[in-house]
C-alpha cells in the first residue's frame, strides 16, 4: 500500500476540479484502491467525470475514455500524470455532458465503467443506461455516491435483476455491479421504491450504521471544519469526505 499510486495521491492529492483547478472532488480512497488492484492492462474502460480515478485507471494500462464537460480537467490530468510518471497515450477525453456524448461514442465492448459525473436526477440513470449494453458479460459498473437517491435508483431498480449482480462495495460510497446477462429490466413497475431517501441501505448492517454516523457528523459545521483542517496541508479544497 505505501508505494501504491493511491497512497501517493492520498499523501499529495492533485487539484483537478473547479474553476481554478484547486479543488478535488475525488473518489473515496477505498474505491481508488479497488481500481488500482482490479483494472487490468489492455482493458477497455470508461468513466463519466474525471479526476484521481482517471489517473489510477491510466496507471493500470487500460484503454480509457473520460467524459467531462470541463476541458480544463484534461490538461490538468495530463500535467499531473507527467509529474507522477503515469502514461496517458491510451486515455481519450470526450468533452461535453455525458447525456450528449455517451450516445455518440463507438460501441466498443467495455470491461469497466465508473459512473461519477453529473449526480442530479436523471443523469446517473441515463449514464448507466447509455453504457449498459456496451459492458461485456462479466464486466463491472462502479456507481459512486450510491447514497444519493438519483444513484440509489439504479441499485434499487436492479435488485434481483438476473442481468446485474450487486456484487460488493468499495468503501462506503461506491457500489460495484457485475453484468451477468444481456436481458433488459422488466417493462412493468413491480411496486418497489426506487431512489427514496438518502441512505446507505446497500451496505450490510454494521458498515451501514458507521457510514450513516460518519456522513451525519461530516455534514455538521464541526465535521466540515475538521475535514478542512485535516486537508489544509494538501493545499486543496475538498467536496467529498472518505
Ligand atoms: C465527483 S467528480 C469526479 C471525481 C473523479 N471520479 C475522481 O476520482 O476524482 C464529478 C465529475 O463530473 C464532471 N461532470 C459534471 N457534470 C457532468 C456531466 N453532465 N457529464 C459528465 N461529467 C460531468 C465534473 O466535471 C467532474 O469531473
């Protein structure tokens, strides 16, 4: 772990987001560790949004596409990778909102997709729907910020669906779906709640309690001040915790 890229980013986070590139809206460290451990050289991968995740996926030698409306993220990504010694030749940025860009991309089969772009309803659902048929059977979709109702709607809707196994989580926020078949979801609604309230219900009971308490604490003024203090050494502004 101590020599891993995730560890290096954790020690010195890179500012890739915001108007001045001095913010990091990154994935939780556990999810970055998962990407670093699981993405294989030569995999075809795609993400909505970009950031630390793009650096880690590039470092694994994947043929990667990142979709973001902010062109500044690409230049900051390439500069950061040059400093970190991460090759970027196999990474393509597609600039624009994902609901516009994804339908225009070639239908290359995908081994892994990370959905972490626009989080407002219905964009996470549109992102999942736009890539679902391109994910190869056995491939994975990572849904970040799964406690947010527009993301949770995908998990609630796919629970019990034979085509998508809700396999595990990486940290508290990121759910890993594995594609098992090509079948479509049911056309009829079966009465279940989809989206609902913000919650960590995809976690087992113990981690669920911890994640809820953490989230509640880090949403208070005191919690936010503690996060700001801890992060101050990195010289960055942070939006997410974990
Ligand atoms: C939470 S950040 C992604 C963090 C990244 N996964 C990381 O590890 O640092 C959200 C990203 O979505 C991008 N974004 C915002 N609106 C978007 C949209 N409509 N389509 C695609 N990406 C969008 C932002 O520019 C940003 O790169």
